[in-house]
């Protein structure tokens, strides 16, 4: 055995040749310092005081074929291609023995690393300053240092360009961990790149960190088989989030959306900056959203009630209803504030991106600034207030429970205008709510929510609360108040994917499955089943069944227009007249109740 390689039994490192004499260099603690010396050459060159040992044909370890290091004797005559391979081998040995490893002293010549020590993780002692803290608020960390002298010393043989073992000391002054606890030792804990990729993937789908830990433990055969602890996992997730915060978060978000635009040439992301250079407002939409808006954008709903993100920026979700009566997303926006100018900027960009197609009806939660911007940018659109938000506000603003029931009726009941006005006045007076500010302000907006005033306006299913409530609950299920901007955008991507998957599923059943005909009017029902989607067909079939309760009163002709008169068995006093003109694209209905008549449009 080479005289300079020793298997120590724990005695002090007092070789006949000192380290300074042997290497001809000074010793540094850690990897921070870079010691350079004039008139000295790298080990192996002529005149160098560092002598390399001649191990002859000693095996050279490399990643993938390293032998099992089960005892200190296994390091005898071992040669490593790199310092990292020596470290990996010592870690492998330490894991089997039950101790951790950390990098220790180094020496360099002209910037080249020529010596490295690896210590037991319990080497050294805690600095005195950590014991002299009478005003400490936090509890002290548990102490792990015991002054253990176990170590591995390696040096660079510059002639062969390999690392050789000079000394190994494997006597510890502390108990070694059993195999049950090996995975908890610091140097043996780390998330591999594949672990990180799996964690990143699961986090993108909104999986809680605690559930990720349990899933990966089950996947690996137990917590003891993992190479990291729960704290390591939480630290990694936190570090990933912190890397995306503040300005970096906004930049990462813009970069991500621009990357999507490279993959989808129709995708658009537009944003403003504040005076201090920070992100102001942000609008984005992809090509599929634009296609959906072209088909289903006659009714546009948008809600700015979401604030589930780290910066409390209002999030606007632009949506509508597709041919399956499902939600279709048209775009998203993050608002700098809720001023009229901000809503104006968002709407102008929406219209511009959507080829200047104007909606015929806009459904909102009733925000005043939003209403002002709609009137300015979408002057031809009928503004409808979302019934779900109205009912929620009624519960909050009116304590009289009876009015809540009545208010719901005034929203949905098929009143004539005069009937609505009479009913509203009677109820408000009887309940003593004439001076309630919310009741008065809501009545002033009745043209935007009462069916009596909105009859004839196509609202694509937004007449009831279920659609707005469904969108609100579904979107919020993907969002968290701690979301960074980039996490928020990723979460909204998942929202869109879920909605689109629902559409694909519904389209499949509409294309390849036929409903059972059960009205007895097979010709008209069968025709309807072929031209409508399954969901819409169910609504049409209700109308077909309703034909059975109609009384046909007669047919008249006025020029080229045919006039069909009907009444209902339930209310024969109310006469419905349907006007059909082959040259007109719409049917017109006149409802006659006594002497009252109101023109309606479908």
C-alpha cells in the first residue's frame, strides 16, 4: 500500500509529511477561497512539490459503474475521474454506514482545485455566538455537531488527471443511524430532476403539496424509500413560487403568454404598464376563444368579482354559452383597478381582437364603472344584470325574508310591464321598503333585469342564476388567494381545458347517439332531434309536448302574412297569435289578454 494512504483508526491526522509540506500549498476551509501562488505550477508539472502516487492499473470509478463502497477498505486503491464522483462514492458509503457527509477543506494552486476533504456531517462544533443569545425569540435549532473527525481526503494527480484517495478515517464519536432513519440524514436528502418534474406537473394541476408527498411515497413503496422529506418538498415548492414573484412574476407571465402565441398564431396577449414600470392591466385570448366568440358571442357575460391571486388584482372572465348550453370562455383580463378607463381599455381590446364583432346582450354583475364603459364601447348592446348576483345582493342588503321570495318572482315571472309595475308597488308598500336604498336603486335598473322588460332579447340561458353561479364556482375551484400571476394563468388554462373537454364529450353524444322519441309527434320530434344538440333538443321537446295543451282558434291572412291564433287550456283568456311571413327571418308573436297586446320577438 502506498505509504501516503492510511486507514486511520481515529487518531489525529499527523502523518510524517505534513499537508503543507506534502502539497506545498496553504489550506482553506470550504470552497469559497481561491488560493493562487506565484512561481508554483499545477500538480504534476516539473518542480511541483505535490507528488502523485503511482497506483499502477488501479480501477477508475465513474457514474454508473462505481463499485459498492461497504467498508473503508473499499476505498483503498480507488481512483476517481472527478471530485464529484469521489463525493458520490463517499455519500454511498455514508448512507450504508448511517451518517451524513458534507464538503470540507480545499486547496487550490493557481485557481485549480488540487485537494478536497469530505467530512462527517457532525464534524466540528457550533460557534459560541449561538449559545450567547439571551434575547433570542425563536427556539434554538437542534444541535447536530459533535466534533466528529471521520473524513475522506482526496487529491488531484495531475499527471493522470484523476483523483486519488490519500486517507480515510471512519471512526465516529456519535451513534450511527439505523437504516430506518438513513433517508432523513441531510446529505442523503434531495429531490432528483425526475422528482422535481413530477412535482411541477402535479402542482400545475392544482394538487396540494401534502397530497403530492403522500402520492409519491405510495408510488415509491413508502416514505422511507423517498430521498427527501416533507420539509424538502415544501421548500422546493416555495422556492419555485418565490422565483416567480413580483416583477419577475409579471415578466414570467408575459413570457409564458408570448410563448403560447408562438405555438398558436391566433393567440393574443396585451398589457399596460404603470408609471413605475410595473404590470398594469393584462388581456389575453387564444385562437379557439376567438372562434368560439365568432359563433357564440351574441351574448357576452363578464364577471370581475374574482380576486383569488397574490396581488388582489380583479380578474375578468369573458364567457358565453355554446350550442350545448355549456360555458364557452372568450378571454381573460387582469385589471389594474376598477375605474371606467380600465374597463374601457379591456373592452376595446376585446372588440379589436374579436374582429369588431359586437355582442347584442352583455351580462354583468352591475358594477357602475363597468356599466359606463359598456355604454361607451358597446352602445348597441342590451345590458342585462346577472340574476345570480342580484339575488346574492338582495340577501345581503334586504333583511326582510319575504321580499327575497317576491324579488325572485319579479325577476323571472312572465309579467306584462303593467302587471310588473303594479305587483312591485304593492309588495314594496306592504313590506314597508319604500325607503330602502337598495330596493330603490334596483328598481331604477329594472329594464336590465326584469323579464317583463327583457322579453324578446336573446340571452342564451343567462336568464336564470344557474349559469353565472356555475361559472363562478367552477373558476374559483381552480384559484387560490396565494396564486402568483403565473400560477393564476396556469390555473385558468386548466379551467379552459376542462370546459373544452366538456364540449368535446357533449359533441360526441350529439353526433353518435339518438334520443328516444316519446312525444307522439314523431315527425316534428325526429326532425328536431337531427338538427339540435342533445341538450337543446331536450328544451325543444318540452315545447313540442306543450303543443298538446294548445287550442287552435283559427288562421287568417294579411297580405303575404299568415296569422295563427292559439290559446292555452290553462288560461284560455290569453290569446297568442303567431305571424308568419315567408319573406321575414323571424316569427312574430302577439299576446292578447283582454284588450292588451304586446309585440314579442323570438
